[in-house]
C-alpha cells in the first residue's frame, strides 16, 4: 500500500480507495525488448513500474512522445 500511496497521482485518495487499487493490481513481468503497448493501440490499463526502465520510442523521424504523467520512484 505504501508503494501506491507514494505515487503523486494517488496522494489525495482515501485509504479505502487505495486498498481497492491494491486488491485489483495484476503483477506482470516484462523482459528486455518486450512491448507493453504500441503506438496507435487504444489503452485501457494503467501501468506502475516497480523495478526497471520503460522506454517510450517511435520511428527515427518522429517527434518525442508526449507523456502526460510519468513518475520515478
């Protein structure tokens, strides 16, 4: 629960809401060169990276991706 509450996005949430988030978390393991999501796909999930690095990339001639929220813990 402490990990979730340390993320600025969740700071104003009640402990009950945070508990519901925690009970619904699904742990996934991604290996190097795995794709979490691809450009153009409609997303319906939120990812929290517990350990490691996630890279946002695109074609060589594209602009840098627009990231609305990014947290580093």
